[in-house]
C-alpha cells in the first residue's frame, strides 16, 4: 500500500493506482475530459492528452496529469490550488477557442461533457482568438460526424480499435490538421465501420452523434393514409426512465406503452414478442444442427447468434469465409417487421406499404439493419423507421408528455405478449439463456428443474460453460465486444479447438443495455449494471418465462407459420449474409 | 472502399519486406520506409497490403503515413526537385525560386507533372547554406539561385 495526501487528506491506496483513481476512491472528483473508463468491462481510454486533470505534486516542477501519473510513497497532491485551477481553465479556454459556439442547436446540448466542464470551471469568456479547424461533415445511416466539434480525446478511436477491433477510426494528419478519421479520409460508410455507434456513446461532445429520424416518424403519424405501428426492444424499458430523471434501473414498460399510444401510434407492440419468436426459430435451428452433427453429417458448428446488427456486419466484412456459421434467423427487429408486413397488415386491413413499422431500439446499428435491401419487398422495408431510446425520449418531450406522469398500460395484441426469456435479450448472455430454456425443454420433453442459467450472466467479456442437456454436454460461450467476437471467429478458423456448439455475440458493453442508442452513461458503468439488474427483475416478474410457452407465439405457428424453421418461416423469418470484405485483388 | 487492384509482383515485394520484419505490427514505420524506398510513394492499395500483412487496421497505417512528412502518397517524378526553404535560403529569396519552378512546370508543391517527369517538393536545409538559396534535382545541388536560372535548370533534364 502507498501512503500519500490529496488536498491534505491522508489516504492509502494500492501501488500502481493513478492519482485520478486514488482521488475518486476517496471522494475527490478531479475533472477529466479525454479519460474514459468502463469499470469492470475492460475498457479504458487514457491518452493523457487533454491535460484537464492536471494536479500539483509537491516537489515536481510541472503539473502532473492525474489520469496518467501513478501514486508514490509520501506524495503530496493538490487538486485545486490556484495554479491548478488557472492551468485547468486555460486548457479548457484553449479547447473552446477552436470549438464551434453553437451549443444551443447542438445535438449534445445538455449531455455535453465540455459544456458541463465549462460551467463547472466558471468560464465566462474565451480570451483566445485564432483560426478554427474545419472538416467536411459525413454520415452513415447511424452515425453523424462533425469533426469541427472534435476535441481529440481519442475515446472513439480507442473504442473502435481496442474494444471493437473494427479499426475504422484513427488519428490522421498532424498539428492543426489532425483529425480522427477513417483510412484515406474516406467516408465512414466506405470504411470498416459496422455502425455499432459506440463512438457516439463515448464521444464527450457533439462530434459524433446519431442520425435523427424523429421528424420522419412524426410525418408518418400525421399522414391519415398510413397506419403506424411501433415495436420496442427489451433494453429500452430499463433505460428510458433515466431521460426523465428516474434512477437507473427503473422499469418503465407500462409507462412507455402509454406514452407511445399518446404520441399517436395506432398500435403499440413489443419486440419482446418477436424475441420469443426468434428463440423458437433459432433454438430449432440449433437443435437441427446438433442432431445432424450427432448423426455424423457435415454441419457448421458452433452456431453464432445473429441478433446484433453490428456483429452481423462485422462478420460480413471480416469473416466472409465463415458466413455459414451464424444462425440464419433474422433479428427480433427484423422478425417483427416481417410478421407485421406479411401477417398483420392484412389483419388490420391495410396494404403493406400503408403500414408503417417503427422500431424503438437501444441501438444505432439497427438504423442500418432496417435499411438492408434483403429486408424489404419492392423497396418497402419491413421496418420503416428506427428510433433510439434517446430519440424516443426527445419525441416524448417534444409532444408535451412526461414519462413520470404516464399510467401503466399494456401492449396491444397479438404481437404484444412476451415472456421473461424475451426481456433478457437486453443483457449479455440473455439470448443464450433464453435459447437454453427452450432448447432444453423442446429437446428433452422434460421441464427444466431451474429456469435460470447463471453461467451466462454477468459482465465478464467472455463466459464459457458446459450445459448438461439430458446427458448431452452442450458447450457454449457468451461474449460481448467485437474484439472478443473476433477471437471466437479466429478459433473457428482454427477448427474450433474448444468444441463450442453455440456462441452468443453482442457488440456493446454488457449487451444491448449498453447500446449506443441508450441514454449517455458518460462512463459510469454502475448505470449499465443497474439496467442489467432491472432486466433480470423484469424476467422474474413475468408469469411465463420460456418462449415456447408464449400463447401468442403458439397461436401464430398454429394459425400461420405451421412450425419453426418450416417453409414459410424460412421465407419470412430467416435471412442470408453477404461477403462485404474489401480484398486487394492481384493482377498479373 | 471498392476492391482495389495491385500487380502480383508488387504485392510480393511488400510481402517480402513485411516478412523481413517478422510481420510485427511494431515495425510498421520500418516497413513503410522500405516500401516507399521501392515504389517512391505509398498509394492507398499499398497501405492496404501493408496493413493486412502486419495485421493492423489500414486506418492506423494511414494515420502514420499522413503524420510523418517523410511519407508521401504522391508519386515522385523521374527527376524529383526539392527547394530548400530553410532560414538562410528563405531570407535570400527561396520563395521566389519556388514560384519560378511552380510556373515553369505548372505544378503545385507535393505534386508531379502530368508527364511524370518532375515532382516538386520543399525541404528544410540541405547543409549548403553558403550557397543559399539552394535547390536539388535528384542528387545534384544547385546554389545561388535566382528565378531567371530556373528554365535553364529544367532544360538540362529535357532528353
């Protein structure tokens, strides 16, 4: 242990602790800008570049960056001496001197870390005048880039490279021309980007933001010739409340349904319903592959989940040789869209193009998934618009509603009822657990002795287990972060030495609850933990907790699809993947 | 980016260089240095191959190429011209000399003439300050330059 004082307070911390961490462990909050950490999720951005966290260390000539300086025995640290405050203010004033002065119209207004830092330091004017850096704007279907606002914290670059191993973003050029950009400064959409959007989630300012589709949805609602239905993903209901001042982990399912109805959606449905449907299809597909494998037939194992659209794009771009391994089941968003346009539209008495399907997602990649050509018929997408959790919150406020005042209401039928297995899709390991609940019972014909599979839960980036399915040892793995997913795919390339049968992949920290469309957590991983606890609370509170017992799911198979992985479900509920890699072709 | 094309021979040269550095990501600058030595410049497709061979994102390779002024994505001409803009040359009128080269060749700094014959660049000091202002064409040094000497120098390289 190391003894030191911070602001004259004697403290003791383990060796190797930074001054920043030592201070925070002892209730002293040193401001930061570039530093970003997701505690317990193996992500830290610590370039020591912004110098906002500088502190005075007795006996040291220069101020020290607290985020990048380890504690030493006998150290005396001052975090708010006149010299420190002066330096800190100067640093922020210099950053502001090359920052657009458009806070009022900025997407990040109220959520911006530079804005709150400016307020905290009491900066009233910018004494420095000089050139400002400008860069062209760029956008994918999910992510909008305005590099004029970039403060070069490099959080996006770390997220993209270290956590996701996508490698789309890098610091390029030098000095005043320096910018974070894709290779050759091409558009993000032409790079290796998979639209996971985590660069947006970690950006402290408005340099990286989401593509806003609220006005499209408002227009559709206002159009009398259209019937507009909405579906809401599992992770939204445990995070939306944060936008209305509720504590993280508050479950707002009923209030959200009520708010959606008051926004003018004709029918309010649930992606949880189609998550149950996904389990029926994906679980059946897994059992089918396993049976073939046991019969000695050539079959692709392990099977990977295919719910996460960033992950789907990732393997299409990086592992075109392994496209037959992931499940062919569409994501719950995609399945809902297909059911709505094919089964629901005739029931509601409207043509498919007059039924507008809106999805509310914790995710930005879903905005790109919805636009995939193969998920449309004659140019009419199965899902017409995707809003993130944050956009839904904006829309609720815009329409003079307050989530806190909403009554508890139910979803509409028949695409509204769901089980506990569906809601846990929102957390890492949830799809696996839901699939196990169903696969076990469908395969053995027996009732599970215990519904919960604790092996698949928690925040470890890679979880492995062997599940006993009536004597058959099913080897599973659950990963989040695409860097972990990459390692799994590389194992498959090496012949699957660990003998996995089934692997769940989610791109975002902790799964969809940590998605890029969720309320900003600003690196407070406790918020993501609370959302996960809420997900499992919601599961426990459900009267039905296994997808294959959902009466509305059983009914649609009875009435429409026949059986899971049958002919019609293959046509509507399954998809295929494309080689999207960039190969350098050799010419003679 | 659409699929890009590069001759098999060039790909093999890059592969050999990467291999000679053990295909280690940490050797990226050395690899780029040698590859530029072979090709004279580092176009996008070459950077793609380097990235692939070292197992790092191409954005990272481009980050390095765009950071160091030594690396260039522009092809060099048959006769690369470098104008010294160091302090001594600058105060003795190097900028006017540079302008004369730009006019005579109809080319911007960092670019190559359309016939591929000359490329124009600037540098900081070649250690011949006594001859300021100085320019180099290939390895040959020209000193005490004035704008009216420029057409004569270029004419020396007209075959």
